[in-house]
C-alpha cells in the first residue's frame, strides 16, 4: 500500500514552506488515515492527539479560506472514524500496524526536528 509513504512525503513537503501549494483536503484525508490507523494499532492516545494538532495546523496553513478549512476538517473526522475501526472501513484492507507505526514515528520525528512539541 503506497498511501503511508505518500502521506509522509506530503507532510514533510508541507512543513518546508510549500504548504500554500498543498491541498488542505488532501492533507486532511491522508493525516486522518495515518492517525486513525495509529489509534487502531494502539498508539497512545496522547501521541495521536499531539500528532492531530500538527495535522490541524497543516490543514489551516493550506486552506485558502474558512469554508475550505471547515470542509477539510469535516473530511478529516470522517476518515479518522473509518480508519480507527478495528475491522477497517470495509472497502480495503487496513495497513499493517508495523507500517503505520513506522510512518507515525516519522511524523513525530519530523515535527520534533522543527521544534513543534
């Protein structure tokens, strides 16, 4: 499954000043997929919440206007709920927890490097 490496790349690019070129809905969708699966895989709630703040900040930075931000946040919530379910969303198999944990740790490491705690 290529979604997780693409998410990490999108988040890294967004953090380097190219957030204006990013699509807030795409960030919301990919961030929610990672965080929902992280929750499903048993990553501690406080870590998921902390990473969620990073995703929300990226969504806000990439949004052109308030309505776009609201739509992206709504999409985030929808995908998070679906991917956090133990059985997945029913449309495709859930990614293995080892891969999810690796990508989640990359996100944590990235925002730790840039000074976000």
